[in-house]
C-alpha cells in the first residue's frame, strides 16, 4: 500500500502514510480500494454517468463496526467523507473528489418480524432486496418505483412510490434506525432511543449521521396486485390529460396513477409504427383486492382509444421492477422538479408543448401522484415538509453522449422555468440535480429545526457531502 492523498474536511490536501492506512485496514472486516487499484471503479460507481468524482479511497463496509472505524479514522485525520448507499442520487452526492468513501452497499441483510409486522433492513439494500424478503410474507414497505434505488438515500429524503397514497412515505414508516453519529458513537433513533434524531432522519437526508440499519413498519400487500400501463396516442393527449386530472382527483387511496410523457420505447406490446413517437402513458396500480381494483380502474381504462392497455394481475414484486429497463445505469441524466397542488389547463398544455421538444429518445416528463396518506400528516410531523403536494413532476433529461450535455440540460431548465409559476415552491430533496439554493426549498419551514438538530448531532458539519444543512450557530 502507498501513501494516499486525500481531501481534508476544509478542502486542502492531506497525505496519509501507507503505515497509517495499513493500521486502519487492520481494523476492518470489509475491503479497501484506493484510487486506481482493482475493484476501485466498481466500488465508487454511481447511477448517473454525468458524475465522475474520484474519491481517494473506498471502504466497502461489512457492518456497523467498519462504519465506526471509518468515522473515527476520518475524524482523527480531518478527512472529507462521503457515504454511498445505492449510489442513485442524481447529484452524485454519494461521492466526492479526494474523499474517504464509506460504501455501505455490501450491508444487505433484511430480517422480517412477521408477527410484529416490521422489517430490519441493512443500509446497503436496494429496494429490490427489501421487496424480495418482505413479499415472501405477503407484506411490503412503501418504496420507490425503480428497484435498483438504494433504501438509504430514498428513506432519508422521504421516499414515495406505488404504495405511498395507501400507507405514507417510506420515511413515515420508519420506526427506528441505528446511526453512527459524527463522534463515532452508535446511537438508536426512534423506539428506545432519540426521538428527535428519528424525526430528522425522516426527510432530512444524510446530515445527521450514517444510518447502518432501518426498521420499518410493514403492510399487507399482494403478492398479486392489479397494475400496468395504458398508452394513448399523443394526438389525444390534451383530452386524456384532462380526464386523467379529474379522475385522479377523486381516486381512493389504494389507487395510484402516474403519468409519463415521452417517446414510446420499443415495447413488444406496442405497434412498431408507434416506437419513437410521443405518447401519453398512464402507469397505475390498485394496492388492494383485484376485483375492487378492476372496478376502480374501469372508467380510466374505458376512456378514449388507447394504443395499448396492459393492466392485469401481476406479482407486486415484479411490478416494482417493471420500469427498471428504462432506468438502467450508464446514461447521463439531469433532473429538474416541481411540486404541484393541482394541474391547471395551462400547466398541462405547457407540459405537452415541451413533450414535442424532448431532447432525446430517452428523456421524459413524469408526474407522480401523491396525496392520500402522505398528506394526512402535518408538514412538521417529520422533516419532509411537502404535505400539500398532490403531484411531483420530474423533468428527466436522459442521453448518452457528453457533447449533448448542455442541449439536454437546457431543455429541462427551460421547462422548469416555464412551470415554476404553477408550483408550490417546494422541491423534493431527492430530485435535486444541483444548486445549494434549492436546499431551503427542500426543507421549507422545517429548516430551522433541522439546523438546530444538526448543531446537536453534527456541530462541526462533519457530514457535509449531502444536500447540506448548516448547524445553527
Ligand atoms: C432511476 C431512479 C428512480 C428513482 N425513483 C424514485 C422514486 O420512485 N421515489 C423516490 O422517492 N425517489 C426516487 N428516486 C430518488 C432516490 O430516492 C434518490 O436518488 C436517493 O438518494 C437514492 O438513494 P441511494 O441510497 O441510492 O443514494 P446514494 O446516492 O447512495 O446516497 C444519497 C445521499 O444519501 C446519503 N446516504 C446514503 N446512504 C446513507 C446512510 N446510510 N446514512 C446517511 N446518509 C446516507 C449519501 O451520502 C448521499 O448524500 C429515484 C432515483 C433514481 C436514480
């Protein structure tokens, strides 16, 4: 092992001798990957190919003891750290140049307590790992819509998906967490521990410590559900969009319908002449009985003349993975996002107009339907404050080649600006591509309490590679 040059917490260079690295390694059960050595590229990899930050060294942690050792080593040597769960953060906040990357992705245990309806989940799990174990018991935690996302970043930002209208955010279902705090101590948040720390973890991001395991409340779901896609031709989009809007505003909590404006991918159930043309897609799930679901979805399925209706009875675990092929790693991605209470005619027309200007075949605008159980909590019940939003829009520019960066990001920025006047002004912390100025929009009125808790749990802002909350002076 050679000497390694790190970035220190104040941004200067800091050389750590080979003997100090060897002594650190001897404390770990997991593996260490200095920059340039075999295994480093995989260990530091992120979902968004736009981000190419180079940590000085990655530690693949095998458990809590390794996380404690990393925090203590970084503190003793004043090193900048970054923490990787699933590596999906759009802004690449799991990585930082010259940092010590604390990679939790090997920590994939899931243990279900069926009678108590809880699951204890390791911080390196993907959503797929969680669904796989909980569905064996016919239960689920409300998670996101792409199964390769990390449970850690998703939960710490809020987390919504197909079950959130029925059962709340992922963070709302967090009962307790084990956390390694900035002083290297193992602390319990929630049941049997610190209540205010749990509150901060329920939407305040990775600011308060490194969560090593999460304990969630489980709900009975599936294992079969009614779910699928309805795809309309773009020429009908203005009237379908308006119908969608009125239909979902009266939907019961078990029904969730997201819509996606994009060019049709070459899906086997779509006629070839539609491939590559703009379409209006509705993705729907009924998180209850199949018969009730058929009744609830009937009016939406009968409306207009869709090109395809592939709603059917499917395994819930499979539905959770159904959009994965459109969201594989390796592409360049840039996101802009707004929250909306309602969808006005002008807003819908603007979205349709920008759909005709999509910058690449893989780009899309999606509207996730929120509301239901999410919005029954008050904005200060957890750190996630957006309890008024009924829709979250993500403008997702996605392309392959670097020379396209400016053109694709520009399309997203223009649409973001054009729709700002319809938004609540709040933004989902996990959808921020860039811009520190958006951090206050992400935490809203909870910012003050979060800065106080930051001062309590991390007064030196040791955990700063995140959507950063500064400790209150
Ligand atoms: C394709 C795709 C689909 C998505 N779909 C949804 C969706 O349906 N619903 C939704 O709500 N969100 C969705 N997201 C957003 C997702 O919630 C965020 O990207 C989230 O940050 C991913 O978590 P991660 O662990 O993979 O992130 P990482 O990139 O590993 O980490 C994100 C941040 O959390 C910090 N962090 C990670 N682990 C820990 C830990 N254990 N303790 C403390 N801090 C930690 C990191 O340092 C970093 O700042 C999606 C993202 C992608 C890329």
